[in-house]
C-alpha cells in the first residue's frame, strides 16, 4: 500500500485489519464506532497499532506513548484512527 495512493475505502479496510490483528478481535466485531476500551486495547496495544499503521502506510504517526494526551493523533475510535491516517497520507502527498 505504500507505493500507491490508497483510496478511503482501502485505508478503512487496512486500519480495520490492523486493529483486528493487534487485538485478536474478529473483524466482524469491530465497527468504526468501536473504542479502544471496548476492544480491550491497552496502552501497549495502542503503541503496536501505531507502529503497524506507520509500517502499512509509510507515514510517521505523531503519537507520544509517554503522554498520549499531548499526541496529535486521535485514537478514541476506529473512525478517528481512519480519519487521522487519511489526514497523514494527504499531508504526505502534499509534501512530496
């Protein structure tokens, strides 16, 4: 996915796959409204999701694991993550 421009649908699908893989929750049980708490994601799980997103989309996620409240990356719901990834990809396209 890093060598091509991903569509919104592809981004959403990949983020859902990453969340499912990192949480061991079935994709069918994850919705865009799902929160980390609902999915049983702890702080380490959030970091693993951030790393997986960086690798999958070749972006740098502005996430501070030591102080998540200061991070400019919304992890409050799966939809927030999808939207944040879309924004990062768009910003990256504009700088290249």
